[in-house]
């Protein structure tokens, strides 16, 4: 943040499910590297005292780091001064939909079906543990199309912020445990005859996992996708718990609402603020 100036920023909100920034990298900024060494000593790469900056050259910057008895040089290629970078973070399924490539071991690859399957498997594995997952992506902008003079002109409403064709960087999961008093509160509500319904912006798998942790869902759950599908409806009829994705709420009929609310255990996931008001 100290080396990179933000020229445009759209904060995260529950409607878009992502945050996006346009950044102007400082001409002397550098990227950290993973340095392989035969030394068994441990060096903190985040400690600036371990680095000694040498005389800069026109196209690159050299830094030296002492690892045990050996001294290694790390070469970092700088971005051309003036080139802007788009950075996005948010709901993984939203971020990945705006990406055309992904980064793997420093190389950029086109997104294919194999990658999508692997992405989904990892995403769901994190979500099933009740962890909140974020996706990250970036894009280096063409300096001629997006010069420094354009810094004050970026606007999401004007649709001049490049937000497609990004390169997917990876996933990060966050552990945000429910308060220890929540399960007992849920149990007390049920004992008093109060029905508890969960409404959240989390991914449906994460939402179900958290609902199970606190006792809102205790039975096998059906994930509502298409209630108008007869086979889908037949399966859902025998389930006592249901997880409803926000994308289906807008098209739900009165019959659909009656069916969903007839279930003893209900969770609404990936909802927007407007949908939360509709449900309440």
C-alpha cells in the first residue's frame, strides 16, 4: 500500500459481491520472491533488515539477502512506470467469471474445463468446513489505452473500469467462528417454539456448514435449484431442511415460497440486501 497508489476504488458490497481497485504502482516498487536455498537457516522475508538494496539499474532492481553463510541475489523486474493495474477480490464464483486466465507457478495459463473443475473442488472443500472464501484476480493495463492522465476519470457507473479478461491469482479462506453462545441460543429458541431461519450472503455450502455448527440445520439438506423441475420437487418433498440460493429468489412464485417455508429448517444463502428485506 505504501508503494502503490490507489487511483480508483469500488468497495465490496453485498450486491456486487466483489471489490475492485485501479492501482498506480510506484516506479521503485518491487515484488517479493520465494528464494530456494540449501541452507537450513530460517530467514524472515518480511523483515526489511534482512535485505540490502544495491544500486538500481534501468530495467531491474537487485536485492541481496543473507541466508546462513551464503548470500543470494534476487532480481525483480519492475513494471514500466505509468502502467496501471486492476486488482479484484470477492466471492470466488463472481471473480472467476471475470477471468480468462489463471496464474500458476509464475506462468499465465488459459482457463479450461480442468481448471474450472479443480477450482470448484477446492472452493467447495473450504466452504464445507464453514470457512469464508475469497477469490483474487488482477490485470495489467495497456499504458497507451489507460495512461496516467486517466486516473481521475475512472467510474464504475461510466463502465470504463476494465473488469473482464482478468488473471485469477488464487483463493483465501477465512475462519470466522460463530460465537460460543449461539448454539445454546438457537436451542433455547426452539425449546420456546420459536422458529429460526438463517439469511446470509455467504456461499450456499459455507452457509449450510455454519448452520450445522450452530444447530439451525440438523437434517440432510436439499439445495434448491429449480423447483419447477418435477424430479427436483419430488426429491425436495422428502427433505426436512432446504438451502435456497439468492439467484433463485427473484423468480419464486407464491407456491414456491409456501413450499420452502413449509420446511422445518431453512437457510437462504448468497442473498443481496434487497432479498433480505423481501424475505423478512
